[in-house]
C-alpha cells in the first residue's frame, strides 16, 4: 500500500552517503569464507573515501584474509526519515607505522572490551544509499 502523502524513496548521492557514513557510530560488515556468510558489527571512521576499523585476530580477520570482498552497511533514523548506506569493496589489513598513526588519529573507539590491535581499510568499489520519510506517528 502506498501512501500518497509521503514522497517515494530517494537514492542518496555519493556525497550524501559519505556524509552519513562519517556520522554513523557503527556499522556492520558482511564477509564470506568457505561458503558461509558472516555479519559483524564494527566501530568505524571514514578516511577520505575509505572506511577504517579496528579488530582483533579471529574469525572476522581470517575471513577478510581468505576473501577480501566485503560489504559494509550503516542505517539510521530520526523523527522524520530513515536511511541505509552500503559500501561494497575490498578489505585489507594494514600495519605500516605511518598508516597506523594516521588511522589512530581518526579516533576509532571500539565498544567491545577486548583489545582491537589490528587495522582494516575498506576500499570501495561502489557506494549507494537510500532515504525515505517515515509515516507520521499515530
């Protein structure tokens, strides 16, 4: 059922997508290995036109090492609208001093209490998003 008083879903421009990515406190990565798809929440920051996050050694990092294709997603809403942004690209762990120092200056603060001493950068192949107005409260 459509609601004639609400405008249709609108695609976000690439700049709008990056602006929303930069404001989001966390997102989710989807990765696949050995035919299994996993989804992990991560705290992230935007670095230019890339997404950077910290992680620990484990399943997430292993999957990204086996297959670097990844999807990263954020979504959100306020009193007026809801949105979703998806970044598809490749993930690569980095550990060179200058890159780590630059990434640390972004202020990525994981919420989980475990040490997150590994750094990953997602280099996008595509970025897309959409936004729509929420229905009025009853």
